[in-house]
């Protein structure tokens, strides 16, 4: 096994509706890494709402990012290629470019390009070791339509879910409906509607549905249940959690229920461990392991279910969960520093990608005719 990475950077923020929560997760991770004695150097990389990268002081609080890049932020760039990585440009009379030397990058970006495979693909091309999902795993987790189809093909129970289009056919189930962004994390942009006409109207009114939407039956009798799966050093599951919905009587578990409490997901109201019958708990754990295997989970993945005593459905996966689901590992207790250590070791020991040109030996090029001949 490789030694613990001694040069670590935490990447957080991003041009996503979940930018603010990502900032909180990143700052929590920076504090948590302070408890890992072998992490001799920890740097903080901030991804702004408008898409620019900056290196920032690691000791900042969340309020420092209210207006964008905080004081002391140094512009950075992500460079691709065999000698790629993050570089910062320091000012002064004679500005200089400096490479951010890291052994592993701890990714704390929720939603948007930070969790849909875009960032992961760029990091692969830059040759950086990073935590969390692979590019393909992130893309699958963010695409609710594709994820549901993959789960059903593997025999894993999911509620019916179809694409919602203004002129498309009617769903094979009746209302009321839940309308969700096809590409999106958390609960942002989700609505409960009574009929298909209202659902289609949301396609115009709801900005989060512009890239695509899905619709599924609304089942108010099913409770939210979730469990986290970490994949290093072995596949381990957290305690089962029952998130609590808004006391104002919200129909679904909303974004405010999850995150508006001062500490990201760690401060959200919950029943933990959830008071569920032993048979249901066993089923949740069994299915969560299967979901992790089928979806190619890497790092820490939260598997979200809808269920009751008689039915259990996989709802979705969160491939970079808020607060990295540190609050769920209570049985047995797992120190945050140990969780982060496992993520970073996995980044080095089990790389997300292995880009290779093996097989491109020139044989085809030597035997090829002229391009003009091929076009004739």
C-alpha cells in the first residue's frame, strides 16, 4: 500500500446550484485533514460560481465566500496533458507561475459539472489522482433517467420514471407526479404536481428543468431512507438514516430540509440510526451494496431509498454527498479524519482512470491509402 499522500489539495465550490453547500463541505474537509498527522501539506482550491479556479487560505469560514472569491485568493488554472495539474499565478512586478504539487485531490464539489463527470474527465486528462466517483460513475449518478434504467436492468426495484417532454406521450402511470431535473443533485428544482398539464408547464417555469426532466409517481406513504457506502479500504456501510421533512408539512424532502442549518448536511434534522424493522434494515443494506456494485461506486456514495414496511425502492445515488456523509458513520463510529484518509488512499491506490494508447502502433497508418483516395 502507498504511504498516505503528503501533499493534498481540497477542491470545493463550482458553478452549480449547490455551490454554497460545496463550500461548507470543502471547509469541513480542510479542518478534518488537520487531524491527519501525515498530511504535511494541505492546500485549498476554490471553484467560483462563474467557473474560475483560485487558491485560497485554508482557514477561512463560509461567510468569506458570500461575494465570490475571498480576500487573498490567487488565480489558478487547470492544465491538461502529461505534465498537467493546477497552476497558480502570483502577482507583483514580476508575476510567476507556480505548479500546485499534490499527490491527491479531495473533491468536494456537489452538483453541476463538479459531480456530473465533467470535472472528473478533466482531472483524468490532467493526470491527477482524485477522490470520489469516476467520470462515468458521476455521469450515471447525475442522470436520473439513465440511473433508473440501469437499476431496473439489474433487477433493482425503482419507481417508474420516464422523460418529461412538452409534446411527448403520457406516462404509463397516473398522477399526482413528482417532477425532477433529469440532470441535477439534491432536491433542487423538484415539484409535486397534480396532473400532466401542470408537469409540462414546469418545463418552462422551472429553470432547473431546462436540460431535461423526468416524472415519476408521487407516493406520499413512502418514507425517505438512506445509507452511505464507502469503498476503501473495503466496502462498508454507514448507519441507516431517516431524514426528517420540514415541520411546515412539505410533501417531499426539500433542499432547505437538507442543508439550511448552518453546517451543511451534517446539521439537517434526522433520525439516526433510523428506527426501522430488522428485516427492512437488512434489505436496505443488501440492496445498497448491489447498487454500489452496479453503479461502480468509488469513494463515499449515499444511496437514497423510498420505502415502508412492505416496499423498498432505490430513488437515486449521491456520488459526492453533502459533508461527505461523515455524520452517518456512527455505528461503529468513524472519525472524520479516518474517513478522509481512506478517500485519499483510494485516490492513489485505485486511480479513477487509466488512459492508455496501447494498440496504437502505427500499423493502420502505414497501410493506409491517401486520404483523397478514401474520400473518392
